[in-house]
C-alpha cells in the first residue's frame, strides 16, 4: 500500500488501480515515473488525443477515466460547451445545432444536453469548449467521456447559452 496515499481514499471501498499489484512484485502493465519513482498505469486512447500530464503524474484513482481506467473510446467524437459542473465527476455538455423546416424553408435553433464523465485530470468551468468521445454506458445516462477541455474567454464572459 505504499503507492496509494490517503488522499485518494474518499470512497467506501478501497481505491486502487486494478492493473497494479500493491504487494512485493510489480506488474508489467504499470509504468514507473522517472522523477517520483511511483508506479502508475496509464494508456494512450488514440484518435489523435494526447494523454494529459495529470493522468501520467497524478495520484487520482478513477476506474472510468479513459487514460487510467477500464474504458475505451469508440464511436462518435463530439464538441460542445460546458453548461453545468454540479455533479460529482460528471458535467453537462450543451450542443447547439440548426434544424431545417421544409415547410417554411428556414432553420430553427435546437440544442441537446449530453452528460459526460470528466476525469479528475481535467478542470472544467461553465463556458469551456469540451470535446467528448463515446464509450460504453458508464451509468444510466452517461455514455460519453471528456477527452479535451479548451478554456474559452468569450463563452465564460457571456456565462449562458452561446450559439456556435
């Protein structure tokens, strides 16, 4: 238990990365950090997305994280604006789009809210531009995982609905 600090233990069950054996012998899947000598499992999700530094050097434990957990990204990659961060490790991403009405030959504005799991390696605020990737169902409503957070000064100044 030398690799797991008390800071990560805030759940009922003991939190550990399943790919790392906490006993005497180290497993092959884990990678050792050169500076801190800590053993941590992380992977590259592919799709041209870089692994965040916090996922490599951090001490958090999240089984639903695409870099340190047991989740693969497949299917759609979507982009939207963060509209709520009130839930624990889950955010709401708002996607605005135009729908064509044939009768009037005009477009109408529509939107959809996507709940997405956000790994502790990201810090998102309302108005940030979020890139999410589809994964297996993580809960009753969550089917997407955050891959990238871009701070947006324009959206954070407006605070509310911005149509892109």
